[in-house]
C-alpha cells in the first residue's frame, strides 16, 4: 500500500452484527492496515465509569490487566466487589473482541488465542518517571518484546476508547519499507547468545532469528529521531467511543496522547492467516533470502 492512507473505515455499529460477505477487511488487516470502526463502541455497564480514577491503579504499572483463563486481576489495588466488577469489565471486553475477530477473520476460528486484556486509565505522558527511549511508545515502532520471542506468532490488537478523550496516534510507513530502511544496520543473529539468554532466564524461549530482526527494527526505529520526524506517516485521532484493530507487530504506530483505553491482545498462529505472504516473517525472509524460524509458532 505504498503511499496510500493506512486506515480503513468499517461501517460496524454492533459487536455481533452480520458482515457483508464480500468485504476485503481480513485481507486489509493482514496487509498491515488499521481497521477503524467509528460507530462501534464498548458500552460500560452499571457504575463501571467509577473505574476512571487513579485510585484503582497500582502506581508502578501502566495498566490494569487480566490474562486469558487466569482469575487474577493484575496492576490494580481494587479489592472485594470492586475487584470483581473490574475483572468482569475486562472479561466482557475480551469476549466482545474475540467474537468480533472470529467473524472478521473466519480462518482464525479455533486457532487464535486470546492473551491479555488491559485497561489504561492513565493519560499518556502523565508518568513523570524518566522513560527510556526504548520504552517510549510515542515513537513509531512495531511491537516486539525482548523477553518474549514470538517465533512468528502474530500480535493482533483490538483497542476501544472508553472515556471522553481522543487517542492520538501516528501511523507510519508499510512494514516492508521500514524494514528495508533499517535492514543493513542489523547485526547477524547469534545462536549461541540466543541459547545463553534462554538458559539464563532472560527470554521465555530461545529467541529465533525472526525475533532478533524484529527487536532490532523496534529499537532502530525508536532510536532514530530523524526517521521519526521524516518517514512517511499520518497523524490520526481516534475519537471517544470508537474501536480500532491492527496487527501491532506489523503496523508502525506511536501513541501520542489519550486516556481510558481498553486493549485486547490476540495471538494468531501463522497457519491461520489467509494471506501469509504479507507477514513481517515472510517479508523478512524475502529480504534475507533464508528461513528465520526453526520451529514455527503454532
Ligand atoms: Fe506498540
């Protein structure tokens, strides 16, 4: 999609309404576009709006979250009924998000795995602690996490603006253009180092060459202020009460401002994708002309 606007608007107003079967939304999502649903909102129930207050957050965490299938509520100081209500709000968002994605992308059914659901009650930029450039999500980046190699498992995210504040994003150039820009600066992966980091508990599994490239792309883009300023990009404000969806390991994104957002992470194994030639893994394997994952995620 060189040069084209990276956001597709979907005319959905209900999490469960039937889709127009002829749509190309799954293809656009897998090609690295952001699907934006201005008329779809996640409705709060009862007194859930009371959770829009700093008192429920653990001051050391940037979000309140749950992990699929785990009854714990993390990052929150809530107890008793408040804890249960907060947990239920997050679990309801997980259900809505997974139902939507299963209908949007039928080939993911039975294969995708819901991971974390989080609520971000804090305003972006309100954390006064010194933030390293590597953790600064106001810089354009693709998601890649040092301790958690994906081995090609995709990171799909559903976002909902639940407060009365817009969320301001920048969306950058297509993944392949960004990868070509930085590729020559990435050092060769070291299998010995990958093994060592796993044995020392630094990574949850042995980092694949793919994860090595993804981490370096994340870091190189964030560290390069000239790139941040000059690369092809658009600014977009997601208004209050909307939903948007993207593969955050593929879409160059930066969150500049906002507050009160719900976020669902869904892991999608590469075999479930309908357009596997468009993935960061496929693109990086084409650019390096070799396989980058020994034991594929599944
Ligand atoms: Fe991100």
